[in-house]
């Protein structure tokens, strides 16, 4: 199934594309995009399924860190190129408008 | 977490219910005795009332790590924020929300549910208390659709190797 480039998907891709080499975890992405975690998670899963994003569990001792391990996401090489092309092709509203739309449609 | 205090609270809440059951049963017994005299009603009615009262008052001890067969490593109310300031005990809203997430994860295939729950736990342990409720709601709202998608993917993946190739 082809990836549908919804506003929410665009926000996630934009956040990941800001620095494609840097990994981001769920909360970071949620704060960056303004999307609720429950909205961002299925998008990340879909992007991972399409091969655009790779993820891994953080390698820590949860007892020592006093928090559970995070799941980190980053764009794959192919994913970064595909995401850039897809975003360029998509009509791009301003960042503020995107955020407003996402808050209205995806944060319910 | 203070499970003993929590159990004591529940016991206190049940006390009036138990008293009402006993009083009601005794009133009914006396009325039956007056309307239709016969000693055989009395032990039966008292027995039923006593059994009901005992049944209601039994408070099974809390079982750690229950709810999700995949969550055996966890205990308490989940979210794993060991130093959280809003840990409200096994009967509190946090535990209730955690149980809801656990139940929702059961809708998904095993591995997908496990990952979803682990990721939700990880995120919710770090998110601020003010945003936690909205985050949980968003997880709960997306769970049914996610369950459908993950099941569809699992079924397709399992069907693929068995597919007959022509020739």
C-alpha cells in the first residue's frame, strides 16, 4: 500500500528530516511535531513498514537510569531521499498552519 | 504505594453495604416468620445473609504483574516511573489507565501489542503529569485502528509463504 502523505505524516517526516543522522524518540517527536503520542506512533510504524524509518530500543539499564528504555527512530538513507522528494512534491503549508491542522485533526 | 491503606479504604466503603444486607435479610426473615410461621425459614435466610456478607467482605490480596500475559516483568501500576510523585497506588487512576492500556494491547498481535505497550510505558513515564491524560487518551483512541492494521499485516505475512507459485 502506498504511503499517504497526510499532514501528520508530513510533520513527522519534517521533524526527522531536520537532522536525518540524529535519532529521535517518541516524546521528542511528539513535542517537535505537536502531535499526540498516540497519533505519532502509528505513523512511525507505517513509515518503518515502508522502509523509510528504522528504529531500535535504547540500550540502557532501566533500574540504573530510573526510566524505561526509549525507542529511537531515524530515517534510513532511502527513506531520507524518499521523504525529501515526497515533501517537495506535496503542497507545503506553513509550519504554523500544519501544526494547527494537526492539533485539530490528530490530537483528539 | 500503600496497598494496606487502600484495602482498608475499600473495607470501610463495604461496611455499610454489608450492614444493609444483614439488616435487610433479618427484616425479611422476621416478616416471613410473622406471615408464615415455620422454623425452617430462619436458618436458611440467616445462612444466605451470612454467605452474602462474607462473600462481599472477602478482599483478595493484590496480585502483582497481573492483567497482561506479556507484562510479567512489570509490577504495580505500570508506567515504570519509579520516582514519580503522582503514584497513586494499585487502585488509583494511574493504575486504572495502565490497565486500560494493557487491555488495549491485548487487541493486537502479541509482538505488536508488546511493543506498543512498552513504548507507551516508556513515553508516559517521561511525559509531564499534565500531559499524561491526553497522551493516554490518544493511545487509547488509536489502539483499535492500530490493532486492525497490525492484525492485517500479521495475516498477510503468514499467508505469503504458503502462496502457491504458478509453474
